[in-house]
């Protein structure tokens, strides 16, 4: 049995679910290994104790190591099958952002695939780093040794903060449950971003709390990260001793602080004005954002492939975005810049960047959430 959480009782429930998922996977494929990823794959899975027993929260994030690629559509379909057999909703909140959050309905099994021969060629991302240190729950227990140790790209630190802004938008006006989850994740993920940026990243939430204390950041922030980690690991995201809205606003404030700190240091910006910071980001960041992934700084224009992939994925989601094909800048960066401006009170400026991707910018919050959800949910690894 693996150590999925801080609780032996919760581990029994997760192991039972995992056994069911593996049986379903084996009906469809014969992978060399199945790997529990994410929080549950590093001893930090979230759960709550209910009248009906242990209820795991958020998702089971798993990787299948196969000899051949598996399509994203097939992975999604089997993931939904797994969720339903477990009696969970299998719905992704990022894709269904207008619905009120329900912890059972929005729990899902998220399946990914990596080809065995490519294990030693994975990109220098947080995912690769975390995958190497994850828990093999089926098959070859030594298979992850083929993954090399990687130095995580600083672009991953920026990406994770873009995701937080999207999550905050989802939580605004939603239930206290989702506000609590994303407020807690605002602290834990911004801590991850700082550790990535300063090459101090570690996978487990417990270790991140220790490492963040060693950084030259405000003491208040260190204490809030420690508190948020406790809420995640021990309380099932239940916030105690402070109102949910107050904790949520604190999380937004510190995510903004971390994002501004990282962007300014990364691009050598002196201004504190978000409009100026975003102007420089749009001008400079696309030329360097993908360098660590492409391994050739002169191939920045290869991100046009991501534009094509995003265009095709958006068509699947009933969006027609021809402007995406008329530029080489990755749409994720443009959406991220627009989200920054919208989140921090510059709606008109945010609309200007969003118009580079779509002419439909009315109800800008909903447009940003939908278009970013399409980008966010692409299975790029």
C-alpha cells in the first residue's frame, strides 16, 4: 500500500480506488506501469472525513507508461469511466466554471500517457520533475529511474501563476468550498513558483513548506504558506480561525506579489505598474518562454505549432479563432497577460490583449475563463 496522504485510514480508501482504476485501465491497455501523480503521488493528497467515510478531494492524477501513444480523447473517455465506477462525477471545474462547485461531482480521474522510449527525453518542466518522484502503483517499480533529473524552466513558475489567476476567477462568486480550495492552492502553488524560480523546488507539500522558510521573502507570507499547507493536508481545505473571503483575498494579494516579483526579476523590469509590466511581457517573453523546452533559442517561432494545436482544440469546444493562426505568439501567453490585467483592475487593457485572439470580448471574464480552460486542459505532456 502506498502513502498517498498523511492518514493511514485515508490511504486505505485511496488504495481501494486505485485498485479499481487499474482494473479499468487494464481492460483498455497493457501499460508497462501506472503512476500516481500529483498530491496523492507524493504523500500529500487531500481528503475529508464524512459520515460515509473518507472522501478524497480534487482528483486522482495518473500517468500510463506505454509502448505506443494514446490519444487525449481516449484518455479522457477512460478517465470518465473510472470516475463513474468510483461513484464520482468526473467533471473538471476549469471546463465547467459557471457551475456551483460540488466536491463529489467535480472529483475526476485525470489520465495522461507517456511513451516508454521517451522517458529520458521529457522536457524540463515541473511535471517531469514531479513524475520522476511519483508513486508507481502498477507494473515496473523502477521505471521512473529512466527519467533524468531536470532543472525546471523558469517559465513553469510563470505558467503556474497564470493558472492561479484563472482559478481565482472561477472561485469569485462561487461556493465557499471552491473559494477555500483555490485560496489554499494560491499559497501552495505560489510557493512552488518561487521555489522553481530560485531552483529550490521539491515535490512534496511538506518539503515545500520547509524550503520556503529558507527564502528571502516576507515572514507573513511564510506563515501563510505553512497555514495553507496544514489546511490542505489535515483539514480537507477547511479554513479555520479566519473567514473564507478574508483568506481568499489574502491569497490573491500574495499571488499578485509573487507574480510581480518573478516577472520583474526575470525580465529586468523596474516599473510596478501592471500595464507597463505586461507591455514588456508581451514584447519580450515569447522570445524566451519556450527556450528551455525547445533546447534551441532560435526556434522560438516553433510555438506556432502550439497555436495550431490550440486552434484545433478550440474547434472541438465550439470556438472558431482564426486570429490564433495569424500570429506566432503562443495564445497561452497572450491569455495570461490579459488575465493579469483583468485580475488587477485593468479591464480595458485586458480587452486589448484578448482582441489579439478573438473579436468576441464581451463578458470578458467569461471569455477569459473559457478560452484559458481550453488551453489549460490540453494534454501537452
